[in-house]
C-alpha cells in the first residue's frame, strides 16, 4: 500500500490567518528585492489574490486591466514595482521599508 502525501495548497494555510498573510507578503518582498524574480513573486502572490475572489474581480477592485493580470501570470510581461505595490495595497496591506546602513 502506497501512502500519498496530501497536496500542498497555499490557500489552505493563508485563508483564515491575516498575520500569516502579512508574514508571507513580507517574505515574498524580501525575496523579490534580493533576486528580482518577478515571475516567482507573482506566482507566490497569486493565492492571496485568489483569496479575494477571481482575478477578474481583483483586477476591477485594483483598477488594473484584467488582461494585464493574465499576461502577468502567463509570464508574458514583467510588472513594474509600482504595480506590485498597487497589488499589495489592494490586498489590504501597507508596505514599510527599513533602511539599514552597512558600514
């Protein structure tokens, strides 16, 4: 008899835990800033967008063209940083930066 591991679904872990969502977005931003990999960032951000309904609904809410979102998730275009900030704000989060000097 073979035991299968349950399939991991990010939505299951994030849907009812606002604090975990904040930590998740914070870590995603750190990784994005370190490696500038917008594709990985958006793929990881997609479950949070889906928590807010469909991508079409979120596009309307955020004022970003629905087609633009689909192109982002198909990796046909890369977002500008202001677009990423707008998406995060429309998810209900604020972005704060801490500047550290490495002397």
